[in-house]
């Protein structure tokens, strides 16, 4: 088993499949009256969040607690980071407290890689800048597999602000490893020209959402990440929605069995309409629940559990 999960590229097909299979076993636990396993008793998991998060932070905390680990939640707001303390010194402080795993979210791409050279424990990337979000890709793959029964040969469209999306990057890598065929869709300004080739040569690119939908098993809508935009990448929000937003009329172009995903948080009315987000084809709430199982599997396996 790997020690760190910094990128979806750290996972080969066998390791990724083992994590998904373990997540399925963890999910079975959620239905029981007592949801706890004693597996990580005596181990310490630190959640180190330099960037805001709802789903990822809560689900890592729930995952670690369900495995009986001691959990320390650190958020940069309210910490000595405001006094200028560096990531390295913060990491060494956590190290001194005996962290067996550090889950890090940071606005700087590559922060988990740096951290791994300073601490002894496992480092898990919970989202670094515009780079990667590997546990999101795992929970997404888990959701696709449990809804559609397979990943190999699955056709997945990832739609919208690919340029700023760490979710898109990690999904392209993981889904390709597991045999799915990814098509990136969005305005040319939000899909870097060389991204498909750089990430995975089999990835396709399209600027026309309507023509792609009839052939897809999964459509994953991405949030338009205005907080990362220094320039204007499209004429207006209305124009963006008109061409790349998923509304009911567009959703009907999908095959009957196809599912609609979104990592959250959503801009309802921008990349996805409320009717689509709340429809029976949407797996958005399910993704959040699956996030706990997937993160339990990651913590369990990285910290030395057997399959
Ligand atoms: N929550 C995801 C992330 O942190 C996606 C998003 O923010 O749009 O990358
Ligand atoms: N999907 C996701 O990472 O959500 P948060 O930013 O709320 O953690």
C-alpha cells in the first residue's frame, strides 16, 4: 500500500480498486446501529485546513472517528498562521503531537508534496490549489461504480470550469486508470489547450455540450470558481448558463440510465439548475455520503489496515 495520497496518479488500478472495494465494506457499516470500528484506536489523524471546506472536512472527521482514531481539527483561521507561522513550522508542531496522518487542504498547489517531506506520518491531499483532489475522485468513482455497476468503458463528461478544477484533474487521472473514457467540455477559455494530452492522452475535449450529452453515461458538472478567476473567462453568467449550464431540457438529451454529478458546493442556476440538482438522476447528496466511506477506506489502508 502507498504511504501518501498526494495525487490520483499515486494510485494504480489495483490500489484504486482495493480502496473502492474497502469503501464498499465501510459503507455497509453506515447501516448498522453502532457505526464504529476499533481499527484506528490509538492513532491520531490531523485535519489541516488552510482553505474553506464543508464536505471534505466534515467527512474526513466522520471517517476518522468511525475508525476510532483521535482527531485533531486545525483550521488556519484562528490559528498562529495569522502571526506569520509557516506551513513547515505548523507541520512540525503537529508532528510533535504524534500525527499518524495529516489531511491537508491548501490554496497552494503542491503543498501536500512539501508537507510529506516534513512529517513522518501519511499525507492525504484534501485539495491543493488548482492541482488535485484525489479523495473526491475516489468518492466520485465509487458513486459511478455503485450506480452504474462498472467503470471500465464508462463514458464520462466533465463539464465547465476545468481550468481551475482540481476535481477535474484528479478525476481524469483516476477514471483513465480505471478504464473510463473522459471528455472535457467547456468554453475554450476554461479548458487549457494542452490539458488533455498532458493529463491523459485518451481524454477528449469538446466545446459543445449539446452534442456530447447523448453519448454519456455520466455528466459531472463543475462549479464555476470565480474566487480563482482574475480575468473574465466568459461574457456573462447568463451566457455561460445558456451554453454550458445543465437544465432539464439538456438533461433529457442524456441516455435514460445516465447520472448527473457535482462535487459541491453548487452555484444553483449557473452551472446546474435546481430542478436538475434535485432530480432523481442527481447523485449529489449520495456523493457526500460516499465521501465518508471512501475516506474511511483511505485512512484505513494508508494507516496499515489489511483489505
Ligand atoms: N469542493 C471542491 C474543491 O474544493 C470543488 C469546488 O470547490 O468547486 O475543489
Ligand atoms: N467537494 C468538496 O471538496 O467540497 P468542500 O469544498 O465543501 O469540501
